[in-house]
């Protein structure tokens, strides 16, 4: 059958209208009328599910000082409490996205929510840092099924011309939720024990489970792709060993045999992963995608955006509480402006992209993020709040400007029936960036902190010295036990932490600024146009992508991927 423009008719996703439906396809843009008319309600449910994942990832940040004190957790253990979630999440995303495409995205979403509920409930009973890390890993497994499902379902229930707006709202929730989590956690820590931070999601999950069951349609890839088990295993080994090496580097020594061995495993696993993916018939990650500048540049941009965001959140929570002495609740509330900026600005970004092009908006956003990090590097042990917001606002603005167009560009690079894979790639870059942000910036802080504090701790008893060098929380606890004699140690530890934080922020700012220059040079000119929005799009048997790029006057259709 041939469409009105003479182009072959596109294959229908699972939610499309059958030919016998009396409703005109023009009215619902080829989407099942029952789905089409409740698409915004579905988006609300998807955003609620997304919020669960984001809050679960960031709510722990405010509790880090409390965990350091109550569980005696070291800086490395604190980083792993954050990274265990992110690493498992990132490592399983491709597998989870593939399973969702093959067996049904609604089922993947529901399964993820149930497992997340169980993991959060178990985390509340943890009695050691190791147990918290294990519980967080279970929650990461669940999140790997939830987050890609939300974006892939979104791309299937919205018509092409509305898809960028829906993605913008999704991205705004993603960014804003990262700042809302600490507020809820701060309130709970003010009134309950630290385990309550894991309970904040339970009522939301229960509501989401009911809403997903009632409103969200089932969709899947009509072509059942076999699972790439070797690729999944190798990706987990590569990412896990890489971040483990970064976290433990300051403690083992960056040039120690242990560090070389860990990074050697990471390099070998990554090389094996790339080899396998280039040879198997149905790879978990089709390496041909990286030939598309939209996909490769957008993936790198999102990685560095979340590198900056999660790394900053990790440091800000400790800075507010341990250096400036704010309560957990006040610390969370101080991050509210970031959520407000991101959630209010993100829905407006598609208009900016339409007017100025992604090649201008994205570099501007990355530059704003870098500016925020550079300003943050100038914070002191007594910085006023107004100076902190000179950093926070540019950070939030930059993240809002980058997340929407970069996410849209990634989804524009994959066929609609493989939306789970595209969503998984988008989410993997986010989580890998977030995990590396916490690991790298945390490691820089730890290295500088230990170096600057060594002259003060040299003459202290061994137990006190070890506690002080384990992290700022440990140093303040040791100083408190020393009584009046501990004041000098506490002051030196705070200054050493701020010095390390400043160095880490500069390093992050430089990395993001380099990304801004690369994005300005490499991103295609023009805006992102959904398939079907212009007559030059012919469609494909694999379904259209989330958007096509208009380069000046020339329409460049999405590539057809086997």
C-alpha cells in the first residue's frame, strides 16, 4: 500500500490503529485512538515512574553525612553507595531495553517498579555500609527496567510532531527530580532515621503500579531480536572495573600494581565488548550508530552533562552540611532552585532549538554548565548563600538547555520499533556520566583532601589519623571525640575538603567546556524535526525515528538500521 505522498507505508508499532478502525488515521496520526486520547495522562504516569528512579538515585546524597557518621562509612564506601545503583543501572540498561523491546515495555516497567519497591524496603533495614551498597545495587537493577521503558513508551504513544515537547517534559522531570530527592530526604532525616530516605518512594511506587496497569498500553518490537548475552556480560565487567578503579585509585595509588590491574581488566573487557559487538548478527549496541554524529555527539554531551550534575550533587550535599553546618532539610531546600530552573526551562527548550538550532543551544548549555562549575570552584569554608547560587543557577540552566535536544537527537538516530535500545543508550550515557561524575570528582576530592590533611594528621594517634583521612565526616567525628583539642583538626579537614572540591570543580568545568567546543563544531546545523513533519521523509519498514535533522535547506532522513 502506498501513502498519499507516494511513500511506502511505515510498519505499525504495537499501539497503532488497525485498518478496520473507523477513526481516521489523520485524526490520531496512526496511533490507536484509545491511546491517543489519553496520551498526556500516560505521560504523567511515565514521568511519575521516572521520578521514582531519579529520586532513588539522588535522595541518598543528603543522607551521606549521616551515613558516614552512623555507619562509619569511608569516602570510598559512600561513593559506592551512590555508584552501586548507577553502575548496575548503566550496565543492565541495554539488556533491559532489549528485553522491553522484545517482550513488552509495559511488562518491563511493571517488573522494574515491583523490584524497586522490594529493594527500597530492604534498604531500610540495613545495618552496615555493605548492606546499603547491596540494597542500592538491587534498586539499580530495577531502575534499569523502569527508565528506558518510560522513554520508549513515550515515543510510541505520541505523534511525531508532539514527541519533542513530550521528551522535553520527560527531560525536565529527569533533571528536576534530581534536586527534589534531596528535599524529601532532608525532611525525613530531620524527623526519622536515615533508613527513611528509602521509604520516600514506596507510596509513589504503589500509585505508579496501579496507574501503569490501567493507562499504559503494551508495545514491543515486532521483530524479536535474540539477546546478546556476551555483550551484556562484557559491558558490565568493563564499566564496573573502570569505575571501581577510579574510586579506589586514591587509596591504592594511581600508579600501583592494583590500579594497573583493575584498569587493565576494564580496557580488556571494553576491547572484547567492541569486538563482539562488531561481529555478532544482533548486537546489543549497534556500533554503526556511532557513525551518526547526532548519536555520537549527543551521547558524549549527555554523559558529560550528567557527569557534572551528579558529581556536583555529591559534593554539594557534603559542602552544605559538613562545611557550612546546615541541617539535612535545609541542605535539600537549598537545592530547590536547581529543580525549579530545570523543570520550568526544559519545556521551553524545543522552541529555542527550533529558532536557533541544536548546534547553538547545546554548546550554550554546556558552556553555562562549565561556568557554574568554575564559580563553584571558588567556594570557601564560609561562602554566603548568594555566591553559591551564582554557581547553582548556571549549572541548572545549562543542564536544562542540553538534556532535551541531546535526548531528542539520540532518539532521532534509531528506528521507532527499536525505541528501547535508543532509550537504553540515552539512559546509559546518563548513568555512566553520573557514576563517573561521582567517582572522578569524588576521587579528586579524596586525593587532594588526604594530601592537604597529611601535615595535620601526622602526629595524631593511628586510629584518629585513619578516621580523619577516611573523609570529612570521619575527621569531624574524630575531632569531636578529641574535645577542645580537635578544633584544629576540624578546621583543617574542612579547608582540605574545600580545596579538593575546588580542584574537582575546575577539572569538571574544563571537561564540559571542551565538550561545548566539540558540540559547536560537530552537531548538525538546524533543529530537530519529527518524522512525517516534512514531505521529504519517506519512512522505512523499521519505523521512523524520533526526529530528523534539517541541515540548512537539506532534509537528512534518519538512517535505516538493520
